[in-house]
């Protein structure tokens, strides 16, 4: 599984400093879930959206008193992570610029230039799971565009991993899981009953 934690630009530095993010509710991800830390658009500086780092969920989320919060009081839960790539040198922008016209329900939406078919609405929320069919391609696009991850080693749940190899293997497993989740078409000729 791959997740995305969306962070408002005004709170990004506090989140990066503490390797955590705020949430309205306790996090329900499995411990160890690789999570893309993603800056949302807007904020006081109208900053560019995109992935700024890759972390993993520690399994801990706790409610924090409002006077100790690093972000808006609307997000009283602090969700704890550990870094694989603490912060990229440059934000990986998905570039949601490709018009989507094939599906009536998504008309007017735009999909990613780097992850074909991924529509920005699939990533909306505070902490969300990336749809299985996009998880592997998303990781590969990120690794292609941000090769500095190839040079890093990091701790993942108590063991040292080469970040690029670890994430490439994860992308392959995510592709396999997506393949199992996709219903297979029936074999043989399809006939209609009259």
C-alpha cells in the first residue's frame, strides 16, 4: 500500500521539522505504510503543489492539546512518521494538466502528466491511500524525476535499506497487488442471451 499525506503549505515546515502531520482523526494506515508527503496548492505564498518527501507511518497517532499544535486546531491528531527521503531538493509536481474527457463523471478534471490516468481528486483528503492501479506508476515517476533518492540509505522499521531499491521493489509489489485487484475479463467468446 502507498499513501499520501497532504499538508497545507502554511504548515509544511512544522511538519517537516517534526516528521509528523495533523489529522482530524486517528490514522488508520497499517504501520510501516510508505507515505508521500505532499504539499497542497495555495497557502500564503501560493506555492506549487507536489511531493516534498517520502516517509513511512510509525503506527502512532495521538491527540494533542490545542495549545501545543503546530497547525490549525481543526487537526487535533498528530500522526507520526519516520523519513526515507526527508525532503527532496525540488518538489515533485504531478502536473495535473492532461484533460480527461473519456468519463462523464470526470469531465473537466485533469490527470497527471507523469502518472497517466491519475486524476487529482484521487489524492484529495488529509491522509489517503493511493488507488492501487496508480501506486506503482506514481512511485516510479517520482524516482525517475527525483534521482537523488538513489543515493540515500535510510532506516525502515529497524533495518537499513537502499532507498531506490526499496522503493523500486515496492512499486513492483504494488503493481502485482493492482493486477490481482483488477477483475479479469471472461475467457472465450462472449455471447448475449436473448
